[in-house]
């Protein structure tokens, strides 16, 4: 543990970018948790002051209904992060379970899981997500499921490969000879070793999950107006871009970009922390 | 003999695509049957009464068992029948085919742009590590994957249309003051050139530039990253050192020896890039009101026109499988070492 903390400090100080990304991540989480209580205006309350450019009262200006863009962008953090985190958590769990089984037992289990992941990957992933939402129904939950399904192959493949190389390792054989069941072997001996690469996959994947979910709501799926959400806010603001009201789309777009950027940097940093050899 | 084995390899690749196609067909079948509620009610449309719903149920074979329905579905696919679009009242295949050239023109130009920037950028960054171009490459690579494609598109519109006024308004493939060029290939730019109409060509091209750059920017990052990485790996190998030591010219070493070997991982990345591209194509088409199959799918989604959406998903998946097949075949031709099992 001490060695880990030392390594953590080394990575953070060696690469200030990771430190910045870490603080940004913390800020996003705080905004997600406390956003609704710290914003200056009600994100849903309209006012006569419509389409005002950014000013001291309205830092990010107001939208076509006079709602405060700053408040809406902050409040949207929770919904956007929740969709991405729940989707990634679902595919993480499903990918871990099925990937581990495929990697551990091989044979039929491996072939079935491999076929399923190959089939998902045979689609352009965003298009598959559109199709899933269209079939299951146009709701926020289905955006989450669709995002989880298109991310599943990445986790299943990592878990399968990492379990597969370890299933015959010395420490696993020793644990098996000591009388442990397959399930215990997987859970207590093999999987803890698979966790680091899986975590890297999570942070590299999170940004993409946010982009995907925002893309789906940008084309009008899932989140309904007037709910504040970055993708739909950019979509609403798009109409006003051609007449010069840039702040409607710029700020939610920037928030989206910063969140994705932060997760991508964090993913690279985490990879350095866990596997220094893969550093590029 | 060598030719024959290459042909055999290509044939093998084509066979390997069959499971993907089967998977795609099964998934789209399941998606149509997984509709909430009764599919017959959806396909009959909102104004249908009980009798016409029953009629639709029989016409679609929804009163049969699932395996029977699947066979009917396969039969329909084989005849190229993807059902009727409720929103336009015409066959989905017809709608998709009519809009396909617009999407293809956009995607191909975007790919051309993306490749013509990312390959030189990656090569330059790899040959001059830690120079400004290397740093520029790293910034573009990290920022590029974080930019939501619809956001970049909107701001290119804001800058080039609203502020600078040099881009045409982001509405469709050609300005309303121009007539569509006579249809030959369906690509407006090429058709206009074939027609010898330079004005129309310019108008079509100017509409095309911003969406293509938007789409290209998004795919630039993974390609530049992979080019840089692959070139770095290849340039540090023994055979490059030998080639240099033998006194070969810099360009021979770089392009004949290094780039050809670096092409393999780049081609692999291209498969993933196509997945991104076909997906973000939908978003770019919405931003620029581009009349391609993506816009068609979005309109269909909003009005719950399921046959159209499923047809779109199926068409995109087939396109993607075909593109991957082409990449695989190119791979086999670039790398003669690779066998069927490779």
C-alpha cells in the first residue's frame, strides 16, 4: 500500500496533466452531487430576458425561453455523468462475468461469448445504439442499456484475454490443489489480477460513453426537453447558431468536451499508474 | 501460382465475413420483434382499426411462429424488401438508395481529408520526436477524440458562415439557387464535373467542405496516433537501421521500407475508424441538414417509423461489414506473410 501511494505520488508529480485531470474529475463529481443546490437560478424557470448574451447576471447568457444557461449546464452534469457511469458499470459487470467465464472455461462458453461480441462489433456502434433505442423505446433508461450493450465487447474481450493467460498460472494451480472451487479460484485468485487492466478500460471508455449518450440525445432520443442535458442543449442551441446566438450551444458543448477530455487524460494517467510499460 | 493463392486468400476472407452477416441479420430481426407492444399495431400506422391491424399481422406473418417469421424475414431480405416507410409511404430500400450517394460523398471526402492530414502528421511526428510537430500531433490526438462531432460542426458553421461569411448556409447539398446536376453517379461534385458545369461543381463542393472537415476531424485523432506509433516502432527496427547503413536515400527508407510495414496497424485502425465515421455521419448530417441516410433515420426515429430505422441499421451494418472485408483484403495484399489463420 505504501509503495502504491509512493507510486501514485510519483505519477501525479511526474505528469502534472494527470493531476489537472484528477482535479477536474473531482470538480465534476462535486458538481454532479451538489449542482442543483449551488446554481444561481432555477434551471427550468423561464424569464422575459430571452437570448441575452453572457453578462454579470447570467454568466453563460440565457436561452430562447430566458432560462439561465449557466445553471442548466451545471445541473445537467448529474444526468450526463449518471447515464455514462451506470452504462459503463453495467457493461463492466457483464463484461467481467461473461469474459471471465469465457477465458476460464474456454470451449463452448468461449465460442458463444466470442460470437456475441463479434456480432456487436459487426455494427457501427452508434448506429446499433440508435437501433436498440428505437426498438426498446425512447427513454433515458434505454439510452443507458444501449450504451452498455455497445460497450460490452470491450470489457468482455479484456476480461477474457486477461483471465485466459492466468488460468494455468502457478498460483492458480496451487490454489486449486489446496481444494478451492472454480468459482473461488476465479473470484479470489484470478479476477483481482484482471482488475487493473479493466479499470484502465473503464476510464478510457467513460469519455466515449458520455459522447455516445450525448450524441443520442442530440438527435432527439432519450432525454426530453425541458430537462437540462448537454447533448439536447447543444441541439436546441444549434438553431440559434446561424443567427449568431453562440452561447446557447457553446457552453453545454464545452462542458461536454471538458468532461470527455478529463476522462481521457485520466485514463492515460491511470494506465501509466497501473502499467508503466505501456506508456507512449 | 502466387496470384492463385492470393485469390484463395481473398475468397477465404469473404467466407469469414459470413458469420458477421448472419449475426447482423439475426440482431436486426430480434430488434424488430422486440418492439414494445404489438408490432402489427406499429406497422399498421396510427389510423388503423382492428381489421386492418389483423390484415397487417397476416401480411407481415406475425401470426406465425418465430422461426417461420425469421424465414419470411430472410426471404424478404433476399428479395431486397425492407418493408414500407410509414412516414414517406414508399419502400425503405428505395428511400435508402436515393439518399445513399449523399452520405457516401460526404463520408468519402471526409476520409480523404482525414487520411491526407493524419498520415503526414503521424509520419512527421514519428521522424522528429519531441519537435513542435510531435507536440502538435499529441495535442490534436488528445483533443480530437474529446470533441463531440456535433459541437465541432456547429462551431465551424458559426465561424465560417456567421462570422467570416465565406461558407454557404449549412442547409443541404447544394444552394437553392442552383439546380441539381444531372444524375449520373449521384455524387453532386462528380456529376457536375462530368456535365462540365464548374459553377455547380463549386456550389456543391462549398456545401460539402464544412461537413466533410467536421467528420474528418473526428477520425483524424485515432489515425494520426496509430501512424505515429506504428512509424516509431518500425523506424527503431533492425532492418531500417540496415537500410540506412546501406546508404539508401531517406525517402526510400521512409516510404518504401518503413511506411509499407507501418501500414498494417494503420489499416487495422481504419476498421475502427469506419465504425466511428458511419456513426458520427448521422450527427454531422443532422447538424448540416445533409439529405443522406442519417437524416432519414433521425426523422424516422422521431416518428417511430420502425421499418425505416431497421432498414437503416441493416444497411449501415452491411456497409460496415463490407468495408471491413475490403480492409482485410487490402491487409492480405499488403502483407504477403498473412495466411487465412492469421
